[in-house]
């Protein structure tokens, strides 16, 4: 199967779905993207892909729970005043 992405005004969604529903499920599968809930979806996706690539190639920096706790305590103490 091939994949295409359609962008359309919400007013015509019903018409588009009506036309597409004339095809069988073997011919066409409708997959709705949920990007409208997160306006930063594409940016977040790029960041996650970059981080994943660093993990795969071994260049990612990992921290123990104790190290994270110390960093959080230091950050909190800066803003306690």
C-alpha cells in the first residue's frame, strides 16, 4: 500500500470521508494523525529521533538516580530563596 497525507479544512472532512468510505478496507485504510493535539509534534519528533540516534550510536549521556537527585536538589536550592 502507498501512503499519502492530506491537509484540508475541517468543514470538508465529512465529504472526504464519505468519498473514501466507498472503498473496501482491503483497498483503503484511513489513519488519522493526532498532531493537532500537540502543535510542537514535528519539533518534538525531531528531538526524539536525534536522542534515539545518540542512544544507538553510544554518544548519549546517561545519569544514575543519585546523580539526577543531586542535580534536582542543586536546582531547587537555587530557587528556594
